[in-house]
């Protein structure tokens, strides 16, 4: 099948992108508003973009209502944010913070997460996350005609759980149990390999992904009322 993207609307293009570019790392972004209200939301259009200085990139779409998300307005207004790594024990709370809470709601309190102070930015960190990047905005780039924005942030402090830091600046990635984003679902990174793999291993790994929940292998949240084309969650559950 060949798809002419000029014939797609924004929702169709979004579904195609999020179902094809997988798995995606999740930046669990904490910010604070100019009124001092803490905000927390997962952003899966997230990657590294530079080494010296170390920089990360976030891409944010508006809310399902068309309004700019609190995460973006806080970053724009304060010039600061923290990206927290999501590991399996925090997966459900991370998912709940994708709900479109009102601007005056502190998502840490709403989902029962403990805060930890940052060193050089005002935004708090998720205390039990294994890795955090404290960031200051380098640039904000408008994208397209639907109020999408790319934010580049300079990483000024990195916090790592002590057992994860190895010699020569390496991270013990096999100890992280990181959670990534698929389309409207998540995946646990729980295996590692180097190539080439034996043919017997390749033959034994075919078929559909194994689910950690109790849903049928054909289930997709995109077909439910909880999903929205903004990437937010319409229910708090």
C-alpha cells in the first residue's frame, strides 16, 4: 500500500505516524506555571538532538479542544522543564497524567506522586523516576498549521539513581525497565541483544507481541472513547 499524505487529515496522519514510529521514548515532562502550579504530562515525540551542549527535543500538539497544552505554555512562559524517565512501576500514574486536567490542578497531587526538588530549575522532579534531565529552553519552533511546536532544551543537570551509573559515563540500561510508547499503548523494554542472532531465535520470535495486560491481541485503545488525536487521555482512570 502507498499512501499519499496530502490526502490525509491531521488525525489520520497522526495515527499513521504513531503506529509506525515505534517504540518511542517517553519524556514525562514536569513544569511549573507562572502561578506556581506544578504540571506533569507524558510526551512521546521526544528525542536527543545534541551533544555539546546535550540537548533534547519535545514536540507537542494542542489539547483535543484546540487550546495549547499546559506543558507547552509553562515551558514557553518560564523557559524551564524537567524530563523524567518512565519505568514500569510508574506506568499507570504516567498514563493518568495524560488526562487533560485543568490548569489549576497539580498533577503530582492528582495522581499521588511525590516530588523532588531540582537544582537549577523551578520545576520539581518525579521523586521515584530513575533518571531526570533538568532543562532550559534553547528554542521553540512552530510546526505546520495546527499549533504544533518543537521545543529544544539544553540539559543542565542529569540525576541518575546511583546503581544505574557505571564507569566512563555509561548507564546500566538493562536495569532500567523503561516504558516506551507504541500507538495508543505502551511497551516494556525487557530484552536486549546484539547482532547477528541465531536463525533459531529469529524463527521463535514471530507473530504478534505478547501482552502484559489481559486484553486480546487485537485490542487497540484507539478504538475506544479514551483516546484522542491530541495524544491526551479523555478519562482519568
